[in-house]
C-alpha cells in the first residue's frame, strides 16, 4: 500500500483539477459519484442549510484540497483540508514528504473520557457537600448510564467517573463543581454529556439540599489527550538546532506562543472543517490546555540531538466521526471517506500529526528562508487576482511579481497593481 500511495503522491501537485480527481478515483479514494459531486461545486440545495442554522441566505464556501505524502503510524493518508489561506496545503505536503523520506510520525490517544460540569454557585459547607455527593457516587453513575447514556454503554462507553471540586469564591464563600467523566465512543459527545448533566441535576439537589446553577460540558478535556511525535533523521545539525531554539522561544514567550500555536492550527482547523467537526471547541480546549501551568505556551516542543530532530505535540483534540454535521453534510462525509478513518481516536491522531507537521514546516521556513519568501511566493497569485488580472494576464503578472520578490524580499498589492497597469499600457500601444 505504501508503494502504491507513493506513486499517487508523486507529482500530485502538478496535476490539473481533472487529473487530480482521476488520480484519486484510480486509487479508490473517490468514486465517480464523489468526483461528480465535487465537480459540480458540492452542496447546492439550500434545504440542508435551513436545517443547520437560522435565517439562512446561502453558503460561504471554502476551497477543499488534499495534503499528500503523509504516513502516520505506518499508514498512508490523503488529508482533506478546507481552508482559504495560501500555502497551508503545500507546506503540509512538502514537510510530510521530508519526514516520509527521513523519519516517521507516530501517534497515540491518552485517556478516553470527556468532561461535563454541574455548578453549584454557592454552597453552605464544602466538606458536607463533597461528602453527600461522593456517598451517592455509584448510584449517580449507574442511573445516568441506565436512563441517559444507555446507547453509549451498549457500544462500550458511557459515564465512567464522578468527582467533586471546591472553588474558593472572592467573597469568602465556596463554589461546588461536580465533574462527570464519560467515554463518548466515536462521537464528539457534546449533546449526550450535556443531557447527562441535566439529568443528574435533580438527584444532586436532593442529596445536597443545594441549588444547581448551570450544567455544561467543558472543552478543556485534559482527560483525553492526543499525542503526536515526529522523529526526523539526517537533518543538518545547524538547522536542527535552529528549530530547537525557535521552539524554545514559543515555550518561553507567550507572544511567540500565540503565533506558533496559530501555525499548528493551520494544520488542525482545515481537517476539522473538512470533516464537519467543531473547530471552535477544539481551539478553545487547545488554548486552555496551553495555559494550564498559569502561562500561555507552545503546545509543541522540538529538540535536536546531532542530526536527529524530535518533535512532540500533546493537546485535547475531541472530535467525532458519527452524529452532528459529520453525519449530515455530504462534503463532511466525503472528507472522512478521503481520510479513510471511521474512529474518533483515529481522526484525532491524524489531526495531531498534521498540526505537528505544519508546525515543523513553519519553523523550518522561519529559520531558513524566512516567512516572506516561503509564504509570499505562494501568495503572489492572490495578489494578482486582487489587482484585477485576467486569466490571460496572470502568467505575466506572476512572473514579474516573483522577480520583484527575489530582488526586494518583499511584495504588496501595490506592486501587483503597478505591474498590471504597465502591462495594459504596453498592450494598448
């Protein structure tokens, strides 16, 4: 399989649109029906949109492409990515090829439970509150599984544990928070964990004689973490050390960490969108996890040892492959089909791997050619379009802008407008 996919990946970026679809059909990643759906522009009917949100006017479409060259845990993947930013898909594919030829990507999921929270804003006695709830712990878990989470229990999941947290209030009192831990199987689990918390509200109030304020899931799921590791061999020791120092910058400085983590999310968010997952929830959890030690820091870490470079990403990436938009939106279903995984843990591992690879590509660019040459060279086409160049004018404008970039090491829309105006003056003459 690895050899077959290597043939697919070879020269894939040089193919035109029709050839890309044909290549994916050849390797049974797309069917003829899938290709036709994409060729006609994806979802056309407004009916489904009406079911998703309110006051629907239409669809805001993002380009969906695929990143190639990924081999994760010994398995080849074609990665669907829905994103508007230039260079993300290209950078992911290029960096994955580097790793494919000189190293490996391994992943694992640590833990399996998501978290629901039941808040008691003000409690009379912290010790009594905790004691009363923990005495009924087994009953509360059993009844929640029997009455609400029975479907998950049948699939091997369900409510696993319950804990009590006491939070000191600024007014000198105490807030009580009950944490519900639940294995959602292959669902993201937001709806079912919220239902469990709401169901437990009444018995908890009876046992404690306290009043529940609110029930809601937490997006900081530090009980279910995904870890990705990249091991890269035959790296120039000077480059490896530069990447390590760039990583240390993001580990120590929150200003740099914010941009570093945004670069990681350049790899993560497009897959979440392409598979119909809640990218806002994942981002919120990731940023909260990055601040867990009281200071915002990088979620990736790179270390050099001579010509070997090892990178690691650990983050809460809670996703689903069943239910919600993932099950209803035809493009989301197609995204999962292209990826070839039907488990939530498999999806989260791929997402973590791509985020880490994207981070490596960015750090390599920043410590060698710099962000301008790498990113802006691919951005030239957007500048040409922004200036108003026609399809016939594009090759000339792109060529001239590349020359300006090589000479000045910077480029802007004003340059594109100037080049286009000069071209049109020459044409008029």
